[in-house]
C-alpha cells in the first residue's frame, strides 16, 4: 500500500471515504463544516473514521487528538502533521 502525502490528494481521499461511509456526497464546500452541523455524522461514524484515517494514511493519532477532528479539513491537517512527525 502506498501512503499518500500530498495534502490535496489526502483531502480528496478523506472526502471519498466519508462519502462511501455516510452515503452522502462530501464536496469541497463541506471541508470546513463541522460534523455537528447537521452533516449526518454520529459517534459511530467518527469511530470508523478514526480507524480509517490511521490505517489508510499510516498514522497513529493519540486519542486526545480525536476530539479535534471535527471537520474534513481538520482531519487532513492532523493527518499531514502526523505523517511529518
């Protein structure tokens, strides 16, 4: 498996994975919207998302950082940060 490190490609992959997980089209305009803003993401989706992020992008994100992952852009920021660490 090749680990993606380009920010734009990471964002696209996260949006694609979220679209499949939630049966909803996540477009670029949704990237900054908080999941709590009626985006149809509940705690079960968030748990799946944490697992997907770590396995898909080769990062281990501490549990205390999970609460920060409230939008697609924030998820991408954290992925990029931990890939560089």
